[in-house]
C-alpha cells in the first residue's frame, strides 16, 4: 500500500469512527477539476498610489514601472492588465497642482510601460476635492470629483462590462460622496449603477462565468484587521472600508450563480474569502505600505489571476520587489 492510499484508507476509517459528526472533509476546498483549461491570465495591479519621488518614499514611479514590467515579463505572460484604482497618491485631500503632478507621473509611466491590453477601475484617492477644506472652491473647478481621473485614465465610463476568453467582466465604481463621514465617501452603488449591474448580470448567458472588479471590497475579512476595528464588545467596520451595500449585492449574486469571483484592493491587505459560492479576493497593493515598505504583513505586490473554463480561478501574489 503506498502512502497516499494508506492516508485515504485511514481517513476513511477515521470518518467511519466519527459517524454522525460532520466530517472535516466536508469543509475542504473542492479539488481542482483536472479537465479544466486555463483560458486567460490577468495581472491585477491595484493601489499603485504613484506620485513624484520624495525623500521618505521608496521611488513610487520606478516601483510602478517595476511592477508592470515584472508582470509583462512572466514566462506565461498575462493577456490582460487589470488596474484596480487608487492609481495616484491622493486627490481627495491634495491641492490641485500636486494632483496634476501625480497624474503626470501616472500618464508617463503608463504610456511608457504598458504593452498589454488594460482595463481600469476608479479608486477613492483618484477623486479630486471631495475632502478639500474649501470644498466649495474645489466644486467650482471643472476637474472636481471623478472628472479629472476619468480624463487622465482615459475611461469612457465609470462602470462598464466586457467579454474576454469566455468570461464576462464587470468593472464597478465603488465610491459615492458622503461628506458627513470622516472619509467623505462611502462604498456603495448608487441606484442607477445597481440597476445597471442587475441588468448586465441578467443579460449574461448563465453558462458564462463572471468576474467583478471593484476598488473597494464588496466583502472582506481583512477589513476587520484594518485599524483598531474592535470597539468594546463590537467589531466596527466603516462603510468606507467595505461596501455598505454588500448584503444587497450578495442577494443579487444569489440570482446569478455564474458570478464566480470578485477582485478588489483598497485595504493594502490580502485575503481570499469564499461566501455562498463567490470568491472574494482582496489583492494587496502595488505600493505595499504607501511606498514605505509593508502595510502590516503585506509588502508591495500584484496578483496573477488565472481564469479557467469551468469558472474557477487561481490567484497568486507576486512580491515583485522581493519583500
Ligand atoms: Zn482606496
């Protein structure tokens, strides 16, 4: 009897002995389907937060270039780059001239380095002026809000969908203004976007697997560890950390079992949570801890996401700076 066979038989015996008790096997991840075929490889690069060099930062522009080059130099090269938002350092709080300088760095590195089809998603820090002290003045500027970011990112729409290699991709805009909170935004879909999403999912063939890309996680475990979230006897997670309308979105996904995976960033942390058949992957940050090393346990990273024809994905974190 070889070792594997022995282990199989012993676990069968153990199961028999534990009859009536839920078997640990029932909780194991389903084995990968050996007949599945990879149809697409994407690199998910989120939270780059690029800005001009400063003495206390580890060369953001060079780092952004390094991450893109590293992804494109993979032996099995990605067919698609997914940029997950928070492209620049910050525009929510930052004066206009500095914001423009940040976008100049983004546009220069992006146009020099990106040699692969790319899709982009908006992040909260890409939005101009929502948290400015003199918001009334910022509001008079035509760049206010999402306008400047959309222009610099060359996005036609704030949210959209596309098909590639047998998968359907949905890109969401997570941020709505909420000036009453400390963060000046909240993560949710407005009514028009939610209606659009419901229609888009319904219009997708049930056999076509769906991937949803958002900047802010729809659902996340890491959000519980992002800052001191314990308040006395309660866990308290801000609606700016994770979609406050997660329950509504989860209920919508329940009507469409072909929604398989949701990719996000925002937290600069990594997790992998499967809930009701949907895999929620929070894929770290290209800048790690805002170009000052790690954020908690997580160094500068991007993720390689392999999409298979059976609706499964493999997600691999790549520490492109070796940290
Ligand atoms: Zn963010």
